[in-house]
């Protein structure tokens, strides 16, 4: 018998045994998904005039920004030559979905998110720049870009432009996250990834995670600031979360049913993989605990009257479980797609390091970093109404 | 109109900043982009030259035969006619370039011959193969077989 | 060394006839200007390879030769050999192994009546390569003469191409931190030499071919033999042609 390779079952092509895309590549779509989802929630108020969610509007934008700033970091850590990443700007290969990353990212960061936040906060920024002193005031002064005009006419223009930007921002958010789905969905070599549904599934699960994140953060920050939670707001968010989750779940089930029905050459290998290596993360965590449970909980709030405190508990549990579930979904796509051999004859395992460049420790740091950035942003650009700016 | 520009002046500042950024990017791009990129396709043509400049390690049997024509003659008459010199003797471009710089060591026939000729179910049936332990009882292969022309009595 | 005039004539005649192209190319190699090797016009060649699995004896010469020629890091494979074991004609469930890619040959494993054979694999240098399609910056490409190469100075190491290859022939080189794979010994074939793997194959199971050369034996070969490529349903237009490829091959 030849060498028995640790973690390998059956036959893998020799170059396939080691996984190419690590937990950092699991994190990247998770982070951009949160960005896109938070932005969609913000656009609910701005474009679709859902007044009820207004208390979360600015918070959602800041959440999106905090996560967007961290988004390129897992990619840079993963690259063999991060110093060459600018080449995507020099010579983007038009046939590669990945090549659009640099441009879509910059577009979304500057033209959509920063512009929208700036336009919405501009009146406050100008006021803060001319009151008080110190380091913070200097930042506000720079942010005014030298303009003091906050007359009603100027603010009306801001509002109109902001509306257009949010309008453009919605497809931009879909592009920012959908292209990642296409990166996976267009790989014909990998049957776990290759499906036209992939960008759509990514977008809907992104919306689910982003909405859940903003809802949780709103409830958490209200509690920390000892301010009553606007129940009309969270009830509305909960409703959107519920319906978006139903669409997301339907899409995932459609993919599964389609695979089982067509039963092509890859089915046996993929089925085995899901029942063994991916059982906990896919069946237990993503489907049962992560999707069916929150849908059931949220569904309960839709069909029957429930006391306020119970509703808060339901939203908290559903929200937290959702965040874990969508992370599990990214894991199942990225890692799952590399656990089986393209010969359909074998399986390998993912050996994740801890304090290595692509290990668990940098992943944990990267997922916590946006919250640190959010804290700074919230201190700099408080998203709460002035009347509430107490603690 | 003048009113509009006064009230939209901050937006114009943003546009100016973006325009400056774009101009800076285009200037930097022109100076940093690799020479002749795109000449044959979406790649740097220098890469082809880089790869072509890699050192050659196997000289190729034609080069060996230029000097070692006597061995080539012997080999040409036997079953190993199509086995290249370096298939057994290893990469010897260095030796071909400067014979004194690398003197090839004679391969160990016990290991070398068995690689090809040890019996295996996966090998084509017509291919000469033996169970070496039974065939020679541990005696070195070149005791009876001359590697360049392995047929005994041939 | 004693040499008669006859010997001298024989020697130089052989040199002139057999190796004029190689000798001219060799001069360029020696002078360090390989890229200036004479008479190589990229538009005059379209490289491919023919593999006859029925001739492969699994000796591993090709794997070792490639490693020596191209400094392939151990544990990674620009070419490798697989051994197939098909029991009772059940070609949908073959047993396949490739101990260290076949680098040290194959330890004896099977002693039954099942059909067993070796299968060498390498980059198929696809004309419609999915790996080239997905590279975000143009670090991997098809040359005008049909060889898929990686620009080691430009590759970011994003590994998208490795994911996109249906055949598993790419890997990330831990020394250069870039994608790496078989180059069809581009540095050799552009000088009139053959690839290291074809040179060292004792049974000519692997033979380099040039589809644009009207005298190349591949044309006759394709006309007279049953020939397949790996995973034809992927429509990559692979250029490594296998003679009588078994249905069990993955």
C-alpha cells in the first residue's frame, strides 16, 4: 500500500489534496454580504419610503461602511503576492469576474456609501465643525470639504442627490456581492459551485445577514444607551427578515431538489460529502438551527400576537442564529466545494491553522475589527437623533 | 442658475476631487503598466521570454549521441534503442556543456532496472517484466544483462 | 583518444545530420541567449501531446524528469501518473491511486484478474482554457503557439485558476507563492528539444506533437486511431490526446 495521506479518503488528484481557499475566503463574501444587506435595509427607508425603519437608517449605513472597510483585508492576507493586487486596476482581465473587484469596491465605497453618508450627515458635520475644538473638530472641518452651505436649498439638493445615489446604490450593492456569487457559480470545473442560482442565493442570504445584523445592533445599542427600542421599527425589520429568509430558503431548496432530481455524475460524491464532512455545518447549523428555527420563530410573530419582551427575545435569538447560519452557508460553499475530488472518487479535509497567515486567529480578528471601526464611526458620526444623544 | 451653483458648490468640490483622483490614477497606470502588455493577448509578452530563458537540465539524446556514438551504436541494435540516455543516466546537460564539470555516476541497476521491469499487474502484458526476487535471487541485473543492449547473447 | 579518419567522419557526419537543429539551438543555450534560438516563430507551431496509456509502465521517469528539469517542489506535481483498477468491468467505480504522483513508481498492490493500467496526466494546454478565462490580471495565458503559461512575475497568487482547472493540474508553488503548472517545457520545445517527460519516457507513451507541422506524425495518428481527451464535456478543447482512453478514467 502506498502512503496513506492524513485526512484523505479515496482518490484525490495529487494537487487537490491541499485546500486553496481558506477561512479568509469564507469571510470575504460574509463581510460583503453584511455590507450589501445593511445597505438594502437603509434603502428601504430612503427609496421605498418604509418610514418605520427610519431609526436604523444611519446606523445601517455606518454598519455597511465599517464592514466595507474591512472587506479587502481577508483577500490581501490570502494573496500569494498582496503587493501585486493593484494589478487588478492596471490590467483587469475582462473575462474574469474577479477582475471587477477593485472597481466595484472603489465605486461602492466612494460613490455610493461615502457619498450617501456624507450627504445625509453634511448638515450635522458643518455644525459640529464650527462648534467646539480639538482633534474631532478638525476631522469635521476636513469632512466639510471647505463648504459651509447648509441652506434649505442646498439641503434639498443634497436630499435629491442622496436619493439618486441610494437608487443607484441598490444595484451596486447587488453587484458588490453578486459578483462573488458569480465567481463561484461560473466555475464549470466544480459542480458544487457551478449553478446560475449562485449569485441570487448569495444576494438573498446577504440581505438576510445584513438585516439581522442591523436589527441586532440597533437593539444592542439601544439597550447600551438605555433608550427604549422602537418596537414598530424592529417589528418591521423582523417582517422583512422573515420574508427575505423565506425567499432565501426557497432558493437553496430549489438548488437541492434540482440536484437530487437530475442526479448527474457529481451527485453521489456531493451527497456523501454533505452526509459526512459537511453534516454539522450544512444540515445542523445552516438548515435546521440556522434557517428553519429563525423562520419558525419569526413566523410566529407574523401569525399571532406576542408580548413585547417575548418579541425582543425572539428577534435577538433569530438574529444571532441567522448571523451564524449565513457564515455557515459561506463555509459550506467555499470549503465544501474543495472537500471532494473533481474525480468524484475521494475526499480531503480542511486543516485550518490557528496563528498562521490564513488561520483561525486572523479570521477572528477580522470579524471583530468591523465592530471596533463601527464604534469609532458611531462616536464620530452619531447615528442617533439629537434628542436621544444622552449616554 | 447662479443660485444653483452656489448651493451645489460642495458637490462640485467632490467632483473635482474625484477628477483629480482619476487623473492621478491614469498617470500612475501609464508609468507602472508592464511594457507591451497586450501585444499577443491579455498578458505580458516578457513572460514568454522569461520562461524560454530557463536553464535546460536534460540535454536530449541527440546531444549525447554526438559524442557517445559508440554507446549509441550498441543501444541502437537492442531493445533499449528507444530508451533515451538520460532516462537512466539522469539530466546531463551540464555534462554535455562541459564534460569535466559533471561526471555522471553509474546508476544502481538493482533500483534502476526494477523501476521499469518489476512485474506489475498494471503494466502492459507485452512489456518484459519479472519478479526480480525470483528472477535473479538478488544478483545485480548487470551481472547478466548489459544495460545498453540487454538481450543476453545479443 | 585514438580516432581514425573514418571515425572522425562518422562522428561529424552524424553530428551534422542528426543534430544540426539541436546543435544550433544548443549553441544558443550555451551562450545564455535561449530566447534568441534561431528559427523559432511562434506562429508556426501549435503544440499538443499524444499519450498512449497502453504503453505506460508506471516507471515514474516522467514525474522525476519533470521535477529535475523544472525545479518542481516535492509534494506538488506538474505531471503525475494514476493507476486504475477496474473490477468486473465496473468502469463507473474504478479504484485509483497515485502514490506521491507516481514519482517513485508504484508499489505492487493488485494480484487479481481485474483490468489495471497506468494513466499519465499533465496540463492539457487547453485551447479554450477555463483557467486563462478566470485570471483577474492576465498572469496566465495561452501563447500564440498553444502553450498555457503562468507569468511568475505577475501572478497575484489568488488561486482562482487552480479552482477553475477541471483536471487538477495546477498548484500554488510554495517557493514563488504563485500559481504553477506544466509549461510543456516551453524553454525546451522552443529550441527544438522535446519535453523532459517525453525525453525520459522509456516506452514513448508520451510524445510531443506539433499540430501546425505538416510532417508531424500526429496527423496520421489522429486519422488512424481512436483518440479522446479528458472530460470532453467541459469543452476546454484540451490538446493532450489519449489513445483508446478507458471509460473509467476520471
